[in-house]
C-alpha cells in the first residue's frame, strides 16, 4: 500500500533517474519533467492528509478487528457547558462508557466536567489545546507544544496524562507524525463519521450512522452539538437493537488510555 515513505522513495528515485539520463547525455530531459513524479503522486498525498483511515503519514487506529458485534462511541471538541452534561446524563442512564477527545482551551472553566467525565468511567483523549484552524500548518515543535499544553491541563484537573490522540479535523501530515512519535501518543481516528456538526435532520443523522454500522466501528460524534444530544438515546437503543454491544474505545481497541 502506498504511504508517505513509499511515495518519497518513488519521487526521489524518479528524479535521480532523470538526472542520470540528463548528465550522461543519453537524452535531453526538459526541466519540467522533474515535476512529473510529484504531480502524479500529489493526489495520493492530499488524500492521505485528509483521510485519517489511510494511514498514509502515520498508522492510525480507526477500527477494531472485532469478531463480535461491538462498537464504540467517541465525542470530540468538548467539554461544552451546554451539551456535555446532558450527554453524560444520557450515557449514565443507558450504562454506556465512551471516549471524549477534549480541546484543552475548552477545559479551562469546565474542569468540573472533565473530572466528571473521568469519574463516571469514560476515557479522556488529547485533541490538542487550541484546535487552531491552521494547526496543520504548524511546525512539528509547535504541534508538540500545543499537544503537551492539553496534557498539562488534563493532568492538573485529573492527574491523568492522555495517551490517545486524535488530530484536529482528522488531518495528518509529516510534521504531525513526528510530533506524535516523539511524544509517544497513540493516534486514533474513526470508521464512522457522523457529520453531526453539519446535520440538521435527526432522522437522517441517525440513519447515516446506522447504515454504516459494522463490527469494531469507532463512531465520531461531538459533545458540542445539540442534535447529537437529541438523537443519542435513540442511537444507543438502535445500536443495541441491531445486536451490538457498546464498549469503551480503549477497551475495544485493547490499547492503554493513559501514560
């Protein structure tokens, strides 16, 4: 399977061959030919960056190799004072444990919610401190500093240092891959993207998730959306009605949640 390393090798090798041909005088190689390998592989790099399941820049856990009907609920971008408490109430009522990938800046002022997430048996993951729009343009060291700041906020609030990391927007690149490896995070994604942040119809949102349900699925939701809280009881009931068990993500993937 093509990945970043293989793509780089193809590009470097192709350019080296063209240089040899040019220097030996075997053929007059136009300068624009040197851009051909990069242009041909560019779509793969773009797709690899925006598709977290591709593992193009770094291998990411997006689903479990499950032989049984088990799925995991995950929530991004909180904690949010308006919706996170309601979502936690629903999860408690239905005896479901989930994963919350929190943004560090959203924890400040909501540390009681972060503590509640932990105390009620859910797992906390790192979703960066800033979740900045231009995070993907940061240097590797800037990314590290941002991720470590999120860790510090979480440690101060709960005493826990997250091991699981989910990239903002699900975008990866070489700089992020280096930052993840240096800090020994476990990068995780999803296999079902609910699109709840843009959904306006509850029935359509529920239908989208249920039609994509599969064993070992990691379902991406957001505890910042009112529509997510609204459909959550129905979603849990529908998943169970299909014969699936809801498990906490780190347990389903069999990975450590904290350092």
